[in-house]
């Protein structure tokens, strides 16, 4: 089974690739960071069971990548994975040829469940449209500052110095952030922060 993950954030691609491999050990996972790289991968070998596609990456801003890729490779199932919370985006993606739509703000367990269905050849339910206010994890302004620093790779000691806090307070903030984001460690929290546009 060949799966192509297309996203311009290497950290997110890596996390998604590891998740896919944990679900299907024999999967051949390839990665692309731009529309040109996707086209090169599919031109070299058009046999692909699933394309997980981020809409916002180099080469995608002046054209509709879903429609273009679906037209060029109609046999390749495309699932859009988007960090956007814009209403109507899921319906637009499906109308242009995508077979599914996942929001990056999904909790890890929900993302895993959706991928399991996709890899088993099942359809996934349409992503619920966001309500008037974005359904994002709640973090205090201070926790958002700490998260931004975590996403930049800063240690607790460095964050404490940057924000004028004690190291113990930073540890408490980090623990609360991991809980709010349903992240198992700092790397996952950083990936979630980038997916949500917070870093």
C-alpha cells in the first residue's frame, strides 16, 4: 500500500507518517512538501492508494490543487487535511474531487480513527463545520506564550528566563498545555500548535 503525505510542515508530515505506519505496518509512505513534489511523485509512479493533502503549501495558492490533481490522477483518492476552520471548506474540497476532509484540529484519537477507516477503504463522515466561534482548545494568554516558545524548541529554563517565570511555573503551564491539546509530549504539542496556526 503506497500512501503520499503532502504538507509543507516537515514536523506534521513526520507525525502523520508515523501514525499511518503504526496503523498499517507494510504501508509505503512517501512525503511531499509542495505541489511540484506531489506531481513528481505521481508522475514517477501513479499507483497510489491514498493522497493526504494540505491545501496551503507552495504551489497551491494560485490554483486549486484538489481539482488539478483529481483531473490528472482520477484513480488516486484524495483526502484533504486542513488547518483552516473556514466554513464550507470541506464541501468545496469534496465538490472538486476529494473523497474526504479532515481538520488538523482533530484530537489525536479522532485523527487515528479517521485514518483507520480510510486505510480500510471506508468512507469518513463529513467534517463538522466550525460554529461561530472556533472550536479550539482553550489556553490562557500566558499558556499560549509558553506554547509558542515550546514550538520554537525552547527548554523550560529558557522559557522561564524569557517570560520572567520560575521553572516550576513553566512546568505547570507545559503540563496544562499538553492536557488541553491532548498531546503526549512537547513535540506533539508543537505540531498541534503549528496545525492550529499558533506557532
